[in-house]
C-alpha cells in the first residue's frame, strides 16, 4: 500500500504547486511614470492584474497595509513621508514586486522613465520644477560636462544608448526668470546587449515535474523488484514442494 500512498501524496503536491503558479503576479505602475517626484505633485499608482475575480485590491506602503481597496491608489499632494516601496495584490493574482517612489522637497528635479537601460534603448531626461514653474536657459550635464542647452525648456533625448552614455546626470536652469537652480545628480546605467528572449517554464513547476518523474521512476523500479522477488519466492516454494514428493 505504501507505493500507492506515496504516489497520491506526490500528485497532491504537484496539484498544489501548479495552482499557485497559475495565478499571475500583479504589477504596480505609476501615473505619471516618474519614480522621482516633487513635493505637492500628484501621483497615481495602479495595480495591473487580472481583476477577473470579485474582491478588494490590497495595497502596502513600507509593508504597512493601506486602507484603500481600489485598483488604483492616488496621492493628491505628495509629501516626503510618501516615499518608499509600494506593492499591491488584486483578486486572482500574487502580490506584486515593490515599486519605489521618491518624493523630494527641492525646486528642481531630474526625472527619467528608466535609470537602467540596455544598449540601443532610448534615454529621455526631464528637468522638473516644483509646482511646474516655467524654466528657461536649461542645461543638461553628464559627469559635469554640458551636453545640451536650450533657452526654452526641452527634454534631453538620446535615441540609442551606448556604453558612452553611462554616467551621472543633472540639469540646471532659471526658474521663473528669478531662481538659478541645479538638480541633484542621478546615475544612468547602460547595460550590455539585450539577451535572447525565451519563455522557459516556471522554475517551481520544473522542480515539481522533475520530482514527480523521479519518484515515479523510483516507485516503478521498486514495484518491479517487489514483484520479481515475490515471483522468485513462489517458484522456489513450488520447486521445494516437487522435491518433497
């Protein structure tokens, strides 16, 4: 009976592992998409998931559960203490990976969609002012070297990034024609060539399948030797019975 019990337990384990992996992981997105914002900016975090099942969406900030149960969480006027990691879980999904939001109390801030990019990707840097005050004579710097100057405001755009675009960036400008301000420097990392994409099976499912195949092999081998041993014993008894006659 023990092989049957072991096989049943194995199948139950595989079923539990498969059910857990069938739920996709939720994803937190930012609107606007900047992860660095200024005090008093409005930020909306959205929980991207299946939303095919009824129930509330859960939100966490610095691992503290938030009272909001809506698919989106809005910060109408950001404060410094709103900084930190946010994660969510919508019905029918696993909890998302955390997204870090930084709220700064300064006049000028450098923003980017991504601070880590691949070779060949585009880079767009934005010089953002507190309460969106107009800014003029805008300069962008890489490692202290001026890269772009415009009298009227403009983003700094790199169409295709190379290793030469690794570096520390900041911007400077004249806010409302009165305040000459510089942003904090932020590092942009350009990584190597994009790896070939593939869609491997989830690691947990591969482990479960491998374990199942291995144990089934052991069970099959054990049953084979058990039957062979019983057959040999039966034949031996028959031979001994024939000699006694």
